[in-house]
C-alpha cells in the first residue's frame, strides 16, 4: 500500500467528494419536490396529470440512470439542447429520484385515514390547509424509512456520473488507476470517501426512525 500516493491524492478525493455531495443535495431536494407533487396528484386522482405522472414514474423506475444520463448528455445535443455534465447529473438524479420519492410519499398519504380528512373539512379547513396540517405531517413521518432508503440509494447512484465526464469520485478513481495503476490505493480511497458520506447519514436516519417509532408515528 503506497501511503505517499494516498496522501498526495487525498485532496483530490476531498474535492470530488464535495462535488458529489453538492449534486446529491440538489438531486435529493429536487426529487423530494417532484415526488411530493406526483404523490399529491395521484392521491387526489387529477385525471390528465395522473396519467402523465404515472407514465413518468414507470419510465423512470424501469430505465437505468446510466441510460437516462446518456440521453441527456449525448441525445439532447442532437436536438440542439446542450447541457453541462453537472446539469445532466443533477437532472438525471432528480428524474430518477422523483419516482422513488413519489412512491414513498404516496404510501405515507394513503396511511392517513379518511376520517381525519373529513374531520378537517368539517371544521372549515380548506383542502390546502388539510394537506398542510393533516396529510403532510403524518405522511412524511410514515415515509421516513422509505425516504431514508431512497436518499442512500440516490447517493450511491452518483457513482455512474463519470459516464458523462463529470469529475466525481468514480471518475477520479478510474483516472488515477489508468494513469498510475494504483488500483488498491485508488479504490481504498473511493470506498472510504463513500463511507464518510453515507455512514453518518445512515446513523442519523436510524436515530430519526427510532424517535418517530417511540413517539408513536408510523404505527
């Protein structure tokens, strides 16, 4: 194990990690917004939009992220739309994650009993207020386990971003292996980088799930 090599290229791994985290954050936030919108539309069965978002969810869940990235990075330029590697990665992650987040939120929404919604409406609450004060708080608490799994899954999926020439962790590891043939060192730093990103998240979500369980949510 070449410790000097590891010490020399650790700063590059830190830089690539920050890029990976930045794209993951934008992708997760965007997918949460898209997923919540999809789940509400499907929950309330809005005719045309329900069909459109249903097709989107099936398309997103049944095609690999790599194929979606290839379409954004190599396919769209043929139509005159050119996106940067970082934009392609972010859009691709939102497109993929939105469908998974939608299913997570939908299961949470369906766990709220109709009697609570009817009670809210009978008290004079508007539909928006029912969503804000009754539906969403309970749905989100129930969705935490699925949401946590989706976040971890999406961060892992960032490993394919190197396919669109994005200088993320995987791109850096492959580059160093190709240049210096330091396979063990490059892969060790790659594994450590992902562990540093994912392990704290996993612990935090586990603590949140336990607190919600003890508080009586999701039962």
